């Protein structure tokens, strides 16, 4: 999940939530919710700022989302 990726990379880079908050402009509490996977649908702008700050590629995120969308469509077509 996205929160796990953020937490892992933040810790890998030796950043605290406060430091990441300061660098991204995203509140510390919001970051905490994301890392604990309590916030399910963050805006693309928030994700972009966090990922750029943490040097994470955005491409896998979009690929994963498209894959899930295709799987859901296939399941819906089978149930008709």
C-alpha cells in the first residue's frame, strides 16, 4: 500500500514525520494517517509532493491503479 511505501522510504532517508511535513507542506497528522493506511484516497498532488521529496517514482502507482481497474472491469463483465 502507498502508506507502507511512504513510511519505509521516509525511514530509509532518516526523516521524521515533522521533517517530511516541512519539506512537502503536508501536515504531520495527514502524513501519519497515510503511513498507517488510514487515508485511502489522497489527492494526486499530495502524493506527487511526497513522492518527489522521497525520490520515489510515480509510475508504479499509476500502473498498479490501472491493473486494479482492469481487474474490476473483467470481474464485472464475467458477472453479466
